[in-house]
């Protein structure tokens, strides 16, 4: 038996209890427009009995446990659960519909904090936008605490973003390094006014509070000494200095801006700077970073900054000595699979700049007439796929196909 089937018998019980305990005026309250199909008789307003509360809480808790199991499976890359996840979505929608028909919205005063929290959690999981609209309409008059307002805003943003691609309150954001970046906002100039109607703080304050809680990178596990190739660019002191939050955020912002400029120039976007100017500016800043702070590897600076800094070094072809220095530092400081992959790309770049064959085949020449991509000078082609596999790269043939016309 699915957990949701436990809710159906409670509908009549809840309404009957309401007639015995509540004033008639509450029984005839019209349902919000979004709820009319679900609540043709109006919003039920009966207090829950202990038995109802236990049964409803058990049902929703079982659904949340299933959701957590799916999340763990997806994190492992297990996609075999997709079919069962579709059934789970149907079960969530049914449970929420039954809940709404039984009690309206289970605010804390009516249902207690545990049931209230479970209901919000599952409402955010549901895919039924009309049902979510009904939940929002029912919940809005019950908001009494900052946590209520936060949950309401999150559901409203999920619903709006799913329909229009723009959120209302700024609850949905992504993490880029040590920055939180809101998903697109409708009418962003007035987002703080909308937040104020719910008693929420201004969006910038909200983001700053959460950004301050993002964990800093763990730091180096051992002391790094300056490679010979780096003596003109950095020092032991710089390579091992602790990078605090303020320093990392400043570096992230500057490097991110340079990467945007880099990509705009390489894609030929309108108004982009000349690529030589871009590379000169990027290389100058990389030299500053190396001189003051050493190399921002993932364990020192986080994956976002490490990736962006590597991209700028990858394009610093006019300064091969700098590229060689960065290569030697990544060799010593790499702590993630992504850094080992980046090391392969930079290795090939440095070798070709010296006139030597590359090792991994990452540097490619494209014949647009023939529609074929081939690696530039390649050492030991017969074993290149084994070398690529060792650093997390796909087979060379698959990589080359990405450069063919229509794939770029």
C-alpha cells in the first residue's frame, strides 16, 4: 500500500470535526481561485486531532524519506531509479491534494511544526504548478514567522521560475566559489519591496549572510617549495600563505571578469576587446596573483577560482615561461580529478610551445573544408587513449568529433 492512501479516509473526518468545533463563518470561507478545483466546498478549518496529526505526519515523512533515497541515488549517478521517481512524483501530488482537502494548509498553530515542515518540503518537490499555486494561496494568510516567510518565498520562486524562467524573491541561487548568485529575477529593481511584504530582509543582506557561511577551502596538506621554473614569478612565502575569505572573494571576482572578457574575445562577440589585449591583461593579473599569493589550487582557493585561473594560464601563450611555472605548480598542488585533467591540457600546450610532440592530444587542428579535426604533433599515438583515460579524458576520437562542423 502506498503511504498516500492513508490520507483519503481522513477527509470526511476532518470536515465533520470542523462542523462540530468551528464557527460556521469559517466553513463557508471561499477557496482561493487557485484552489477551487480542489476545494469546491471552501477551505476546511477544523483543528487536527492527535490521531490525524500522527497519521498525516507519518505519511509525509515516508514520502520525504523516499525523496532522500532518490537524491542519494542521483548523486551516485544511478539513473535506474528514474521510473520509480516518476511514480514518487505522482504520490507526492496525491498526498498534497489530500492534505489540502483535509486541513487546508497545515500551519504550525493548526498542525504543529513537524507536519508544517514536511508539508513545505514536499510542496517544493511537487511538479504540479496548479497545486503549488493553491498551497501558496492557502499558506499566505498563515505566515507568522521569518521561517514561514522564507518557505513561502522559496515555493513561490520555484513556481514562478518553472513557469517563466524568472523568480520573485531571490530564494533560488547558485554558488560560484564564495559567491551566491540569484537566478534571474522578475523586475529586479523591486525585489526588495516584494521581500519586505513578507518581512524578509533585503536580498543583498540575505545573500551576504549566507555567503559568510560558505566553507573556506581546506588549505594545503604540505608545504610547497618554489620550482626552478617559478623563481621569477613567486616565492615560498607566497605559495604557502593562508588565503582568507576577503582575499579569495576579490581574486574570484577579478579572475571571473577576466574569464568573461577572454571568452567574449575568443567567441568574437560584438564589442569585445582584441584578443591580444585580453591575453596581456590576463597574464599581468596572473603574475600579480603568483607574486602575492602563489597558485590558487583547489585545496587553497576552491574549484571555481582554480578552474578560472587555469583557463587564463592556458591562454597565456605569449608568455610560455609563465605557463611552464603554472604547470609545475599544478603538478605539485593538484588535489582533484579536474586539476589532473587541466594539467593534461596545459602539458600539451607547453610541449607544443617548445616544438615537442604533445602527450594527450588536447591541442587540435581543424580542416573546415574536409570537416575533420586532428591532433597536432602527437607522441606515441597508439597509446594516447590510455594516457587520456589516466587523467579523466574521453577517447581521442570522441574528443576530435567535438570540433567537427555542426558540433562547435
